[in-house]
């Protein structure tokens, strides 16, 4: 009989995934900071471009924490179901 393996995420999975998404958000914010100067934009268009990149980075951070909460909730629910199961009764 094959081993009973669960598809529930581990706590390491949520931490690694959150760190990866947050580091991506930092990179997006850095690109938004330096890109207008690199391409020679000035004034209002440069400000708007920076704000768009910062908004995308902020949305990315929100998604990271939302996903982390969902993964931890799924892990907790799966762990509780595993602990509450008892022996199988056959008739």
C-alpha cells in the first residue's frame, strides 16, 4: 500500500514563497526608482511611471501576505483533519 502523502503545504513552503514574492516586489520598486532616469524622462511622466511601479510593488506585497495566510490556513485545516481521523471501522 503506498504511503499516505498529503498535498498540504508545509510551513517552509509559505515562508519561501512569501520571501520570493517580497524580493520580487523590492526589485520592481528598484526598477521603478531608476528607470525614468535611465531612459531620460523628466517631470510628470517620470513621476507617473514611478508611481505605477510602486503601486505594482505594493499590490505584489499584498498578494504575498494574502497567499501566505491562505497557505497557513490550508496547512492548519489539513493538519486538524489528519489529527481527528480515527481508525477505520469495517463492517
